[in-house]
C-alpha cells in the first residue's frame, strides 16, 4: 500500500502553510484561502482551512533515508523545536519496525514525525539531508471509536494488518499496510496519547488516498474502491 495523498482540516491555516513552505521547505503546489497542497516526495499533503474553527490535529510521518537520520534531525533542530519523550529527542524502534524517529509539532498542533526505516527505505547517495530527501508520507493516524469497523473496511481495500497482527480495539495502535512498503494507516482508539506528545488521539475528519482506494473519515458513503491519485 502506498499513501498518495492525505487531506486534513486545520485551524491556524496561514501560519501552518508558512511553516511547511518556509521552515520545512516543501514545494507548495497550490494555495488559496481555503486549501493548500504540498509535495512530500511521491505523496501530497493537503490542508483544508476548518471553517468551523474547531481545533483538529493529527499524527503523520514522513519517510527519510536511514543513513541521513542524524543529518535530518540536525536540519530540523536548526529550524524548529524537536519534541521530547523522557528527555530524549529521538527514538529507535526495535523489533519489527527497525527505525529511527524524531518529532516536531507544527502551528496547527499536528504531531509530525521524520522516520528512517532501516530495513525498507533505501539509503541516499547524498551525505547531507535536504527536504527533497523525504520520499513519501509514511504514516497517517486515524483515530476512531469504531476501530474494528474501520479495520475491516481498510482490509476490504486489500490493505492488510502489518505482519498479520491481531487487531486491538483498545489501548494499542494498529498498523495497516505491508511491512515491506513502509507505509501505514495507523488505527488508534480515541484518547490514546501520541508518542512524543501530551496530546491524546482525537476524532478528527480526514481523507486518505492510497493506490488501492480512498478512506474517508467519518465515512459518508462507506469506502471508495476506485484507485486514487
């Protein structure tokens, strides 16, 4: 499964656009008073201005080359504040994941992660990190009270549970996608704390476009099985 595009609804719209354009230096593809789109490697990140001024926030991650993790972390630290967990500003995920990560928060309150997957993301020929080394959107969190229902809907699109793991309806995260691809929809119960943040997972609208179909939350017409771009 590949994540081709995510659509998120945010407040603090203009400052968030400036942050991704000027601080993180991602290409801004389009921008008007209600919507802005950025190129994130092979994926698109689209923000919609929340006209209801509700404070939505999300967790998502970007894939970066494993040999440039420390360079990327230094690059970020020179531009914004790294988040910490137990006084550490990075983490290595052992076990199946095998990845290094660091986290920041954007002006909309999103918890954004740069993740360097040692087994599934190719190394770069470059010696220093630049924003064009981000290869894709790696993860997007979907928080819901209907974890089991959405897990089944996602599987119906041909997107499996990582490693054939058991679906957890409470407490734990569910990684939907093939390990080899390194891209996941993370199903989370509402109220679970996001790592490297004091924020709890909330019920927030989003649309996830994949190469196997579209996941809309909350669902209006179930799930579309047409391939999205």
